[in-house]
C-alpha cells in the first residue's frame, strides 16, 4: 500500500444482513422483447457486487460475485459464455474496478479470479482475463485449484484468501462436483455456495460426499455470522416445490436468490428422509437430483 492510502477496516463489525429484495433480470417471453442488460450489476454495499448473466445469452443465467479488499479484488466465477462480444464480463469488471479505485485510490491494485467449481457455466469467461494486467486466474480443476487452496494434502482445512484486510474463508465442499469450493466472507456474512446449495435443482454427483458437505457447512455456519446463503442460480419458482424446466429462458415468478442456514438444515433433513436409495425429490425450496448436471 502506498503512503497516504486510506485503509478500509473490514474487520471492525459483525456483519448484518442487508435487504436483497432485488428484481433480478429473469428473461423475456421472446428474444425481440429482451431489453435487459447483458450483465445485471447489484451493489450490495460499497465493496461488494453481485452480477447476473442475461438468460438471453445463456439459459443458465449464473450469478457471479466481485468483492473488493484493500490490496486486490476477487471475481468468483466467470459465467457461461466465452465471447466478450456477447458477454462483456471483462468490460463490466473493469468499469466496476475503475469506479471503485476512483473512490478508493491505491497503487498496484490487482484482480484475482477464483471459481466455485469447473462446470462450463462457471468458467467460460476465464479467457477474457487471460491478458488482463495485474490479474491472476486460478483454474477451477482440482489439479489447479486444490494446490492453490492447500486442499491437496488437507481437504478438511479452511483456507484463507486475503484481499487486504478482507480475508475469505474457503472450504472444499464436494458432492455436486469433486472440486467444489464454498467461500465465506466475514465482511458481508455471505456464504457463497456455488451449485452446492441454491434455490433450484441440486445435482448430486456423489451422494455421500454431498451429505458430508452439508454437515460440514452446518457446523461451519454454527460458528459464524451468516447473513445470506448465495448460490449461483435460481431455478425454483415462488410456488413451493415447483422448479422451472431446464433450458427455461423466462422466469417471471422465480424464487429469491438468497437462502439461509435454516435451508441447509432442510437439505440435511431431506437427505435423511430419502436415505440410502437416492432418488429425485422436490422440496419447497430445492429439488434433490442424484445425478450429474446435463451440460
């Protein structure tokens, strides 16, 4: 940090939940009526941004997260589309960083790109950052991500990624995918669960690993202040137990993105109810799907 640079205190208070009653872009009845931006940007606070990809670009419409610290920012996931022409993620991130740095100037500021897991709808935009100055992109596959987090030899450890006074806690949370990672941000109280937990179809690649992960997340959250559990998709409607079909591009009555730690317990109870013969089962806020996700 340069002389005279104002440090932001990210550790001075217990996180309190802010309202997330956001009307997320949710598609249009037809392509010609789509007037939504390619990427919706919601500023949760001065240092935290939630991004959603337009369903007209890709039906997955994933959420991404951009968090700022004193020394660097982190972008968690890069969306479902490779082309910057159709999905200008780098442009949006650059604009957000330029705006933030204009308000909080500091030299040598960097960008780190991490991922919740390696499925294509979460890593497709990585290439947009390959030649970006002062940027490090950590691959999402186990061979790359696990050594970075230190999970290769200690898969049950809690890794720390320090952005400069804002240190994320990172957990290996396999089940949906063997390389899944969950991030906890003590500044906002966000638990960022990727495709492990979200209001939608929870595709479970490894049933027993998923059970262990949910147990671990419950135990982890019992020791921390969690304001919102945020996954990377919305697939449920507001009608309990009813999800939008796969490849839906218009979700006018979708459920809220945010979940709570009570939903983790609901998932655990659902797993217990299903028992040792996994089967697809719909519950009010999610659907358990014991299979890999359809590409």
